[in-house]
């Protein structure tokens, strides 16, 4: 059983050498009397939160940090090869937390979602139909409380979460602008993902001016994936009674000194609501989410861009792509055939 292990706790940006591949044996039968399942892992999801778990004391009570010398865990799509659980049988497909390895013994299968709809690509359960999709859904509809015709801004807009937020906003009849870190991504936002406007934040000298150019009347809803200087510039450009969903702050995960927010008083002047949320709190609403999103995928009203690396050996480098912005769309790793 090939596995990706964490070498030691990291400081700053993760490097490929912080992870290594090893091989060990695994019994493909669940232990007698266990309610667990043994799964063959098919797709591994690369997610920004994983780097926080490589650092000491960064779980913030939401996640259990990784242990040096142990296999890395994350979200993935897997096939059940043996089961001691009454609701799961051999051959079922599931998504949820699994190991970065060929086969995993999962002792708490209650946390897995059984995949009932297999007419869409199975890899989608690492993205649009999995944790990032739920994040876009909960953050946009619940936290942002959008209304038709509103002005919506999304940062890291071409990524796993952002590309879906933009499409939800368009379906709602909003005006949507996204920021991303390359020409290719800006092109994707405007020409494939249906954003009204997009800009490359790396090419803008003045983020405030870029936002004023795209939103002459101001922003009603900001779906914040990056935090930092972008958030600060957005605050200046929010309209009264605007809403900001604090989804993540990927620009700040590796800085020594937090940078950016000096315009926090805008919350007061403009009566803006800014609220953080954790997708896990919304997992009980997963079937409602599927009922909303699956029909849009089937009739082509929502599309999804994936960036697929191949083979378990490529998992460490695939994860690192998130932090340099080299991923175009949802980053995942295909490690086995169904
Ligand atoms: P993405 O697919 O968007 O990948 C990460 C992207 O972040 C990169 O492609 C890059 O895009 C951008 N990025 C990287 N470094 C920086 C930087 N220094 N400044 C600005 N942008 C940067 O990731 P996800 O869609 O999976 O995640 C998006 C956000 O959502 C993250 O902050 C994540 O932590 C958060 N999240 C929160 C959840 C919750 O429960 N609240 C659940 C899941 C995710 P670019 O080229 O555009 O710079």
C-alpha cells in the first residue's frame, strides 16, 4: 500500500520534501466485529486547509493536525472493497475524509457520504459535488444572502470554490466580477465560467482603483477566499448593508505578520455584515445541495473546471500548486481506476 507521509511539522510554505512516499502492507478485510470499511482510493482532493494541518497547533479546534511520520489525510473519492457497516457494501462509491494512500481502513464510516449519482464524473465529488461545492453553496446562499441584480465580487474566482460561487451568482441574476492570478484564469472566468468581468490582481498596481473600475456603484456581496490586501480594498468599495462571507484567507496562510485590514471601520460606517463560516456545519444539508446543483450540471447550466494530476507520486507537487496559483480550476489527483 503506497502512502504519502508527512516528514515533520512545517514552517512557512510547504515543500515537496516535507512529504515522502513509502510502502507498507494493508489487510483488505475489515477486522472481525468492526463497523469500519476498507476502501480503494480513486481521487484525492488538494485543499488549501491541508497546509495548516502540516503546522503545529494550526487546527484551531476544527481539524486534527497531521502527525509527522504518518499518512496525510484529506478529502477523496473511494470505492468500498470490504465493509462491516450496515449502510455500505462492497462496490459502493463514497466521498469524505480518507488517507493519501492506495487503500485505507476507515474506522468511522459514518462521516463518509455514499455516492448515489454516478452519471456525472466521479471526480466531481472532490470538487463541485463535494466539500468545495458545499462551501460555495453555504457561503453564497446562506452567508451572503444575495438578491437578484446585486453586485457580487469573488476572489480566487477560478478555483474549486470560486468558480461555482460566480455561477451561482449569475444564475441568481447578479452582476459578477472575479479576480484571479493569471491571464489564462481571467480568460477562463470571462469566456467559460460566465463572469461579467474579471481582472488579474497581480497586474494591478492599485486594487482600490481596479475595484472602482469594475464596480462604479460599489459591491453588495464579497465572497472572500483570500483575505489580506484584497479584503482591505474591498471594504472601501462595499455598499451600505453589504455582506462579506469570510470563506478563507489563502493570501495569509504563510505570512509571518498578517497584512491588510486597516479599513475595518467600514463595517461600522456602511453597516456591512462580515461573517465567517465552516462548511462542516452545513454537511447535514448535503442532499438539499445535491438537489440544487445536480440538475444544473446535467443540463449544462453549470460547468466545472478541473486540474487533474496523475498518480499518487504526484500528490505532493499537486498540493503545492495551490499555493503558487499554478492550479487552473479544482486541483485533484487521480490515483486509480474504478
Ligand atoms: P483554489 O482552487 O482557489 O486554489 C487556491 C488558489 O488560491 C490558487 O489557485 C491561487 O489562485 C489563490 N492564491 C494562492 N496564494 C494566493 C495569494 N497569496 N493571494 C491571493 N490568492 C492566492 O482553492 P479552493 O477553492 O479550494 O479554496 C478557496 C478558499 O476557500 C481558500 O481560502 C480555502 O481555505 C477556503 N475554504 C474554506 C472553507 C470553509 O469551510 N470556510 C472550506 C473550503 C475552502 P490565483 O491564481 O487566483 O491567485
